[in-house]
């Protein structure tokens, strides 16, 4: 396959390149930019010296139309105008931003504070939560890759919601992310002296992933809910740990919760249901496409604590995007993604 990456200079783009470089079905990768045309990629990223001593190319629709797959790893608000001219020209399109996830354009404008993509293009997009939407992904031309937080939350909650083991009317989700989730553009919040030795909350009750999570719960679990969802910045580079709290349905046991997760994901190689609380953590999935899930019922309160852990740059971005590409082309989902987590 011939692959183009738009936005290769971001963290998500770099992870796409890292995995696609070793993908057995990818023969050629070109890197595109909207602002750094001609820059030698390995000059910007010296760790890629002798691997990608190539110039960044300008975005050219005639050229991009000849690729098998085009990934866009751009900030929200860019792909909404970048991708529509490519729809129908031939390549599979996979967007890692939030521009095609929300079907309601008014909701997108409200939460993202940006102009939305055209409604007809948004209608064609398929939500790329691979383990839950494989059939639709297989025939999709345009994939809206899920957000990193929603991936960790949805993977851990959807089986229990779909099988009515937890009450959807009151879900509280407390999520933490490493600093790479903020991207590689300098900001005060991500400044070392501000973030180091500090643990902070941001976008309180206002995070743009709230409507995405609610929309996906409605789509895949068939229930309406309004969630309480808050996010925290942790002084580490990679990883998301999302902790959800839910009241279990009357009579539900710990074993039923575990059995539901195991049964749902028994044929999905990237989902691991963890039995030991000491074995779940961000450094257990770092650099990999795994999502680890742990659940514990509090017998006293009849509330379940449900934990989902991912690497935000891999299963939360580039890894899931490549997993979706594999599904589109009829390849095993693990193709190019079978890297062992780097624990240290």
C-alpha cells in the first residue's frame, strides 16, 4: 500500500510513522505538511536520521488522490476543510482529530468552538471504535478515529452498559492523561516547570469528549445517558487511566461483571481483562495498542469501579487508526501493531 500522512510532525503522526514503517503491507510512506514544506523530516526529528531523510511535501489533492490511505493527524478544525475535497477520489481517509466524530454539527460547534465539516461528509464518516464497529469500518471511506479518552472509557463501560449490568442514569468518570495528550505545541499547561511535580484538573465539566462518549454509548449500548466526565493532567509523557463509577443493577455480582468483559472481548487481541489490581497501570500498555480493563464491585455500596488503561498515542490515536486501516483492507487487525509494551 501507498500511504500519506498529513500532520506527520505531531506526536500522533510520529506514532503513525513508527508503526507503519514496520507494517508488512505498506510499501511507501509520504509525509505532508501545511506549513513546513521542504523541511527535511530527519532534520526536525534527528532520531529518524538515515530512516526518513526526506522533505515534507505540500498538500496536493491530485497527488493525494493516488494513495491507498491518507491519515490526517491534525488539530481539530483542520481536517474539516482538508478532507472533504478528497472524499470520493479513491483513497481511504482516516482522521485522528475530532472533526468527523459528532453527527450533530451544532454539538460540534458548541463543544469545539470551531466551524464544522459539511453535513454530507460528516454523515459519510464511520466512528472507528474498532472492536465495536468492525462491520461498518470494513466498508468505510472516511473513518473518524475516536478520541483517546473516549477509547479508554468506552472500551471499559460499553459491555456492562449493553448487557444492563450497570445503571446508565448516573455515570461518573475520572480520567488522567500524560502530557503528550496536549500535543507538541508549546503551552503554559504543558511547560515543564508548570506540569512537573503537579497534578491538575482541566476543562471541568466542559471537555469536548463528553458528547462523543454519550453519542457512542447511545450507538453501541442502545441507551441514553448524561455523564459526569472530568480530566486531569499527570506529569508523565504517555498514558491514560480512566476510572468510572457506576451503580450495578440489583443482584449483579463481581463474577458477572468479569464474565461479561471476558465474553465480550474474547476474540479481540488488543483488549486484556485484568484480574489483579496491582497489574493495571499506564506503564503496562506504554508504546502498545493494548487496552487493559479492570472492574471491582464494592459490595457495601453496590457500586462498581471500572478502569480502562491505554497509551493515548497508540490505542488512543495512531494504533487504533492503523487497526482500522487493517480492517478496511481485510488484514488481520494485529498487522504492524504487534509490539510488546515498553515497561520501563
